């Protein structure tokens, strides 16, 4: 935890307070709880063992990690990794040789998901000791030179093909839509839903995009996994001087869409008022 938060686990607003992280069920029972003070763990309770609940765990918030994945990066592996270092370590599996059997099993198991990624990135990858390439239509592109949106899909494709994101795994994405065209946001949403349906991967998406939320809900409904789709919003009424924030499941999605579209509506009214003013003059 200290590696992840750069030894800043304690609350900033109140130095005497203890930091805590907990997951509760609908009845308010704590399933998972961690408490810290002076950047050290003070207490913990686990009614659900998260580290054994998932076969693999991937947290993606920075597609640029793909720029510097190399075979020897982790020869001197630190004892504690932040999530970006751990993601680089997962991606470095691309430098390991796969057996023919493993490759056949992967392709069969991931066929639907890889076909979806292929609509965006139909090419293949070549990994060497010095440089990694994306190859399409006979052209080789250094992975570092790909558009950022292409890197987002590349990270997912490599993790899938090399067994770092597998059945019953956990995938966490922080604003994956940030670098994507609206059409690609829809493609990403459908890919995530397919991963849930075909591999039973639990997926957590942090987003401020109404396009992403709507696409996830639409494809979840289309692919018959609507029961696995849930929306959470921070309860601003709970936030106090301690900085505590509680996320609550939204049974009704309408307040979520209203919140996410408020900025668009404000900009539209400003534009309309400006046009009206100019028209009067």
C-alpha cells in the first residue's frame, strides 16, 4: 500500500485521523476493511478474501505503460510494486515463449473477445529484446508511436493473449474512454461486456462519460448480462472534514445520466444565450 500511495496513506485534512478502506454489503455489514495510521497498517478484517477471489487482477489507468515494456525491466524486481509497475510486469509476459498448445487454447477461449478487438486493431504484435512492434498491412509501428487509443486496446489484447487477464479475473479501468473516439468507446464497452459474458471477468470502470455508461448498459442488455451491470455514485452528503467518501449503488440510472449530462446542458444554454444575444445586435 505504501508503494502504491507513495507513503501517503494518512488523511491529508486531519493528520490525527486514521485512513480506512472498506467494502460493505447492502445491510451495512463490512466484508473487507483496512485501517492505517502513520502510514502503517493498524487493523484488518476480511470476510471476503479478495486476493483469492480472482484468478488474475489488472488495473489499467495509463496506456503509456506499453511504451517501455522490456524483457529485462524486472531483473531487479522491487519487493513492493505500485499498480503501474505491476501492469508492466504483466505486459512483460509478451517476451515469454508460448507453447503451441497454449496458443491454441488461448485463441479458442478468447476468440470472441479477440474478434472484437480486431475490429479496432486487426494487426499482430512482434516483441523483441529492444523494441516491440504492432504490424498491420505489412507496416511495422513501434508500440510507443501508436495513438493513445490504440495503446488502450493493445494493453488489453496483450494481457488476454498472454494469459495475464483470464477467466474469473478482475479488471479495473480508470476512465478508459479518455483517449477514445465515440465509436471506439462503444467498441470498448462491447468488449468489456463480452469479457464478462465469455470469461466471467469482474470489471470495474471509473468514468465520467455518459457515452461509456450508456454503451455499457446497452451492450449488457443486448448480451443478456444486464443483471451484472451496476452503477455507483459518490454520496456527496456523506463527505465531511475527514475526506471520507461513500459510493452507493444507484438502483435508478436516471440520476446518473442527469449528473453526467449537466455539463452539456449548461454549455448548450450558454451557446444558445450567446447566439440570441448576437442575433439581437
